[in-house]
C-alpha cells in the first residue's frame, strides 16, 4: 500500500476517533470545571452519563460536539503521522530488509507513540494557547 494511502487512512481514523470521543471528552471537561464554579452556578453532575444527558437536554444534541473542531484536526494530524510512519517502517524492515517479525519491534522503537503522547502532555501543561495553531501544535 502506498504511503499516501496510509496517510489518508490515518487521517480518517483520527477524524472518526475524535468525533466519537468528543462527547465523552466534553463531559469530562464539564465535570472537572463544575467544581471550580461558584456554588450557585454549578451543574452538580452525578456522573458522566448524567452530564451527557443534561448537556443534551439543556443545549441540544449538537452541543455534545462543542469545541470538537480543533480536537478532530489535532487527532487527524497525530494519527496520520504515527500510523502511516509506523506501518511504513514495518513494511520497509519486513519486505525490503527481510527482518520478519522483528520489524514490528523496530517500527515501534522508531515511532514511539507513548513518548510522543508524553511530550505532548508536558507541552500542554506549560502552554499558553495564543491561537488555534498554537493549540494544535502543543
């Protein structure tokens, strides 16, 4: 499979995953932010399902995807980079160099997903988002 096709598949997977996960992420953020509000403004969510129900009831179904745009774009970029490069490196080591099953280990080392995620979390903790581009890059 050509690299461009792998990149497109990574983009698609990132978009679908972020779209599916955005309502749960919104519920998590709302529940965390609820405790910082003054007592009169708190929504007092009991759990994530209650938060999803209240958001839908109070603001409509589409409110579950508020702020999903930047999340979707970021997930698309990350998945494209990680999935396509991992698959391409495994293919290179397996088919071109004859590394067999060791190619998955080598591919995992060359594209350390957990390290990338960890660095992104560290950057997010210290970042001051000045723009959408700054947010996506952090």
